[in-house]
């Protein structure tokens, strides 16, 4: 985890450089050394564990990491002062293994536990166990966890506190039949959601009776798997809303503040992808109203820690309480950027019993911050199905101004099927939204991630989309903008010519470099002849062949693409994972992911990876005689689109299935995915069973 830090750490740096310290937060510098705890155990993993450890180190607090056996070499384990293994890879046997974690607390004599987010962060029984051992839970008390963690109870409390709520059924739904009856009474569409849920898990939108029955089944299974609680509730689904949340902070002395809002409307499968603070949509009056209602709810349960009250906001700025998360949110860094507060530090101080050191009037909105969640996912499959693998190369763009990266990985780290596929949280900060977004664009271009599939292409397309830039967004943004699924960046003619010129220049530069290598006194045989004035190339992109003529003068290539002339200048350091190129005055950062002897290249350009084949004129003529490999007929087979575990098989050999009928269910990263038949037919063979671990592309079922 690295990058810029706001709050006290940034102020210390500013002070050393002789700058004037911002007065509202100057007091926080001295309070880094205020006595709180000697040792804190972090009951989590990955980036959030690293995030908490970083603040603990600044506060002079020793830390204890817990880990599963497969996480023994993880970054958070190396950062901590002590580490304890709490079980094997499955979360139920490690990070949710309360007995093992309690043993770790006792054996290390930790005085307090920070739960991070997810896992046991909103588990009241865990908080009770800690209290029984006189260990401080760095979060709210068990009453608040119970009240706000249960969506049914929290909704009733919100109504009582005069917080705007969504119409729905204020009770537990018993079975699928009752779910259908309730949904009909409320009126479609409805949202089926886990009572103890969060993070988009255990949530389904239903538009009719059939979807309600399926939604009840999948949501209850996901809820049981993720939270150990399969209770569900149903409420009216507000179509095309914004998802805006308010960060709150309370202490044990009855004080509570709202720390402005976060815009979290860009989502896929009810999980956030891009967040920002503040929201471009809210005016000061609406912001204040939402903040005051959030504080009213926090005070209703004597809330004492950092927490988040989530709202759905319609086009007329009517807002409705969605839920309260009684923990630190994934997207908390954007709030830290615009307020200058370190929320982890505030949580630790409150847990020790200190009162809040700020008044509501002290809380600023300084600048703009944007966060992109970088996932090991394939964005071309349902906007992001999980990917697994080992990071063969990894470089964070922290050398750029205004960039912060919260991560818990390093080169060589494994992304496994057992945990959330998040690689990092990439945060950029600017004086205004325009600057923050431009810095995000540059940061995404300069982010090197090799070894796993990632969602950089999708993130970059979102932040440069005209609707997003205008602030015309809602929770259906991705499906609205990409109704046929995400296809990557669609090159304009100018961008296409720039790409072809860059790719051709790279190709010739690599051939020229090859000529300089000597092998036992004999030169390697280059694809192009040495000492030629220009190279005539055949370049294939998207099944189209382009004629390119390139000539070199110093660091600059003069390239003619289909009659258009461009100049491409660079250092042409082919060993670097990043290459800065100038194309007719336009600066681009590209990444050449692969170069093959046969002329095939993969280049990341404007965030998207393009496959291109570049041949000399002679090689292109000869290539016409090469046989093409026949594509596999996939109409009668079902392959796993992602790595995961088979939860259920719904068919057997000999069964007749209809197009769209469920064949099996695969769970990946705690999300259940229904695999369906691509055509009507008879099942020929089933190649998996419930409980099997499958990889991406593994054969599941064959049809006759």
C-alpha cells in the first residue's frame, strides 16, 4: 500500500517543507502519539489489514496479523509485528473461525481488535466474545451492530428516528411462496436482500414471480454462505436511483458528526466499482438534510465509531434510507482525501474512550477524490467475472501526483478463488473533479498488472464516458451504457491510426534491436533486412488489414497508415513495462504485453488490450498459405466462465433441457452464478459434481 496520504501524515510533510499547516486539522499531528493501545490485532486480510497496520504504526501501536495457511506470505503478514495462522484457506475455517481468532487474541495479549470490513466486522457475537475477555472491539457496541446490522430492525429504527425509508415488508420472509405474495403486494419490481447482508451479497432484483422464487433461493444461499444468516427481506426497488452514502463518526460521549457524502452509483451486481467524494449531484441543502438524518439514526442507537448510512436518491433528490454499515467502508479513502481525517485513527481513539476532537463546522470539503476498485476480473464477462492467477509483474502508479493506492499484494502474490478478487483501491485527488478524473486516467494507464485478468479497461472507459463526466449516472449506468456488455474502448479513426502507428513503430524497433545481438559471432536473422530506408508492413487489427510504411530518424518514426502520415517519438525502451510515446503531439502511455516471433502483439492502449498481427510485405504474402485453426463449436457444450466451486448440478445425462434453463450453479468469491443452457437439447454427459473446484474454461456439461 502506497501513495499520497491526507490528514496528519500529509500535514507533517507539508510542515517539513515550510508550508503553512491547515488550522482545522493541525491538532491531529500531536495526537498521533496520544496513548491508546499497546497492541491491536487486525481480524482481516489483504488491503484493509495493511491499511489499519499503516495507521497503527504511525500511532506507535504494535500489530498482530491473522492469516490462513495460503496467506502465510501475504503483505499484511509481513507488515505486522506478529502473525498467527488461524486455519486453512476457506474463510469459514480461518477468517470466520471465531474460536481460532479468539485464541490468537489471548495468546498475543492484544488489547483491542480492528475487524476491517467484511468477515466478522459486523458480527455481534464476535464483539461479545471480545468484551467477555476485556478486549476492545474497534467499532460500535453490540447493540448498534445488532440494530443496524439487521436490515429489518434498522428499517424500523430509521422510521422511528424520522429517517426517510423505502416502502416494503417489515419482517422476515419465510419461504419462496411468501416472497411471491409479498412481492405482489408491494408491486414489482422488488429487491430481495439478506437481512444480515452487505457488499452486494445476498441481493437480487425481481421483476416477476419466477424471478422472485429464483431470487429467494439464491439470496438465501448466498446469505447463509457469506453471513451465516439466511433471513431475507423484501422492499420496493427504486428504478434508476443514485446510491449516495453519508460517512458518520460518533463517540462514547453522545457526539456524532457527518463527514459529507460519497457517490457510489457505478455498480455491477450491486457491488460498487467507482466511488467519488463529494457527489456532483447534491446541493448543500440536500447534503445537510442527508447528513442530519444519518446523524439522527446514529444517535438513536448510541453509535460510537465510524459508520456509513447508505441512501438511494431519485432524480428529484428525494432520498431513502437503504442500510447502515457498522464498520469502515471499502471506499473510506475518498472521504479522508476531502476532509483530511484519518478514519482508522479516529476509530481507534473513539474505541479508547476519547471524545471527538472536531465539531460539525470543522468538517471541510477540500478538493475532489475518485476511487476505482481494481479487481482481478474479466470485465468482458458480465462486467467482471473473477479471475485467478499469480501476479508475475506488478507496479503501482504512485510516482504520479495525487495518487494513492491501498493494496495488500506484491509481485508473486496469488489471487485465489477463496477470497475477494480485489487487487487494490486506486484513489486520485485533485483540486476539482476534472483534475481528479484526469489523474485517474493517467494512473490507470500507468498501472502495471500482469499474470491475471483485470478490469482496468472498464474503469478507464467509465471515467472518460461523457455521461459520467456530466454526472448523469445511476446504479444502472453500466447496463445502460453497455446494453450488449462491455466491449472495450471503441477506437475512433484517429485513435486507430495512432494505435497502428505506435504498434508498427514498436515492431520495427524490436527488429532493429534484434539486429544488434550477437550469438557466437553470428548475427541473428532478423525478420526485416538491415539498413533499409523504410519498412512496408501488413497490420491486422479486428480482422482488417492495413498497409503501413514506417521509416526511422533518431527516436522518431515517420509512419504512413492507409495514406495518413504520423510521427511517433519515444525512448523505445522495450525492456520497460511502460512506454511513453508522443504521436503528433499527443502523449500516450502504452504497455506492450507480448511480442511473438510470428508478428502477434498484445498492446494496452487507452486502457484496452488490442491484439494485432504485424508482418512484412513478404511474410504477409506467405501467410496467406497458412491454414487457420478451426474454431471450437461451443453450441453443445457448457464451459465454466470463471474459476469457482460447483454448488449444485440441476441436470443428469438423458435430461431434456430448454434454452436458458439452469444447468448448474457455481460459487466464485462468495457470489453464486447460475449457468444456463445455450440451446434446447438432451444432456449427453455431466463432467462435474457438487463440491468440485473448476477452472475457467473447464468443461461442465455436454449436450447431444
